[in-house]
């Protein structure tokens, strides 16, 4: 079974600075999807960014980008120019392309300091 | 125009009761899911339906029974509630099993 590991339970960043959240996963599959979800205090789960494993190019969405290292099975999220509204729990998720199995990491709580 | 909605948002009930949580999506998606998020924020998939057919049934107690009257709805019924059932339950949907999931706002269930 695939597992997703987020080794940083908590991270903090100064407003306007850059922070990187780590995620590693374990799989024997070659085709899959990776996601980062954000969960603010409102509890809503919000998709931040997605990456298809067959794509070598790292996904980017405005201030959010990923560093996808397929061989290392690493999928980190970089948040540039951090804003107060970025404070939330961030979940890394893996979804198999062979079935409907989606696995989440334990989450990283990000604090943004003004 | 909420995409994925859940009712109720909060549910407080006593042990032994039976309760239901409703989920509706207006995105036209084929696949819907139920997740449980425990007090440590760990998200675990419980069920998944694709076109009204159950395609994942993780090892959850059979006190939990999903019901999908149509493609836009996936309700979760829980019998004989236990203290350990206290958690936030999320409904989600996706266009198919091959796309990202869109989550509802969650239902915080508290069993006393």
C-alpha cells in the first residue's frame, strides 16, 4: 500500500518570506497523481496544486510551486511571498492511477508570522 | 452555488444513537467519497462511490453504511454511535477516479 509521509508536524514562516513543506511517498507504481491540499481553520479542504507523475515539469500555481523528484519519491511544496492567509494545515496526498485509492499525509501546520 | 455541501455542519449526539450525514454535489461528478478526520487531523478514506457503485470500502465498522440514492448524493448513516466515532467527516467528489477531489465543508460529529 502506498504511504505518504510529512515529516514536519509544524512549520512557521515570516510574512513575505518563502517556506518549503516536505512530503515523501512510497509506491511501486509509475503512474500516479500527487496533490497538496490546504485546510484553514474554517476546516474546508482546498486543493492547492496537483502534479501528474508522468510530467517532468514541476507544477506552479501563482505563489505555490512544487519540487517533484520522482526517483526520490519526494514532492515538496514551496510557498513564496507568504501571506497571513496561508496559515493552515497542509496535506500532501497521493492518488493511484490504477484505482481510486487516495492517501493523505499526516499534515503540516503552517504558521505565518506578521 | 456551493459545489459540495454537507448537512449538518455540527452534530452532537449520545452514545447508542443512530444518525445520518447528508452530502450533495452539484458539479456533475461521477465519484463521491467519505473521509474521517480524527483529532490528530489524520484523514482516512472510508468509502467511495463511482456512478452509484461502491468501489472502495475501507475497513470501517459495519455500523457505518453509505447510501447513494443518485449520482449527486452520498449519505452516511451511522448506527449505535460510539465515543470513538467523534471526528470530522468530509464528503468529497471528483469527475472520475482519475481527477482531484473537491471537498465539502465537513461535519463535526461529537458523541457524548
